[in-house]
C-alpha cells in the first residue's frame, strides 16, 4: 500500500488513463488495497504537474497537493485493507464475457511468461481476441466520458464555479470538493483555472479541495470506474476521493 501510494505520485496518469492499467492489476491478482492506493494518488500529481502547479499557484500548493496525493492513497489503501479483512470487496470487477485481463473471472497468471506470444497460435488468438474486446470496451466508455467532459467545459463557465465556491470557512471547502468532483481537471490545466478562481474569491482550502476532488473523481473518471468495478468498490472510491479532498482542504486552509 505504501509503495503503491508513493509510486502513484510519480506515475504520469490522469484519472481516465489509469483505468486500463488498474484493470490489468486487478486481473493478475494485485490486492485491491494496493490498487486503490495507486488509483487515488496517481491522478493527483506527477513531476511535470508539480512544476506547473508551483508556477501557477506557488510551491505551497504544489507541495500540499503532493502530500495530499500520497496521504489520500495511504488512507484509501488502508481503508480497503481493513474492509477486505472484514470480508468486503471479494470480487471487485464486474463480470464480463472475455477471458483476459479485464475479466473478473480471471485468476492470477501462472506459469512462465512468454513475451514472444505470437510464436504460439493459441496465445496469438487470445491476444487478438482480448485486444479487440478491450479496445471496444474502452472506446465505448471513454467516448461517453469525454463527451460529458466536453459538455461540462463548454456550458459551465469558470465564473459559475467561482461564484459557487467563493468565501471562507468550512462550507466553502465542502462546496469546493462537491463542485470540483464532477469537473475534469488535468494536472496541467487545473492550476491555471484554480488561479483564476482564487482571484474571484475562492479560499485556499476550497482551492485545494477543488484540485484534489477534480483530479480523483471527475465525470470521465467516474464513468470509467463505474464501467469497470462493482457498485461497492465505486462507492468506496468516490467516498475516499471526496472525503479526502475535504480533509485536504481543511488542513491546507488552517495549517498552511
């Protein structure tokens, strides 16, 4: 869990790009607790996003977001580990009819790895089948996800968001997380947007909550996660993401 949270802070994945990688990890037997730690921390920060955040918002936001990424990964991973010990989340992936990495019926791979799979007709057939199945799966859900993103960006201007999350206090931090959750905020575009919102009256805590929630639980990410995992895992992912964003905002507001 610790390693997954730390590596997630370095991995250059956004909240949507991480989905196929997560599907493969779950299928080959990586524990859900470690996967959740990586899942939550990876979209938040990476080295280029760290520098961009520092340039647009200052090093206090960049370092705070980095700490929030690792802490959120640790909290989510440990939380899932505890719940798993109580018998929850035994089969996290939704049932699918395919045989490969995205099927929840898969068991961890055994035997020796054969990198030159094309030399074996049977493995070549399975690879071709899985490539087509996963390609169609991703095309269907990510097309919907990015369509929703385009509608959000086109028809909800930043001024509306700024008016919703302005002011100080705990309520503005909660609103920052709630409003930020459905927004699509890549690590490269978000700092400039948030800098503008701060100029319109957004508090530091609300800005941090908005940054964290937007990276973890955007509409495209939620669409992709819903297509992949069962309802309880989705609820846990969403709960850890939004509650972690609120907690990050509170700590940043009152201790930085």
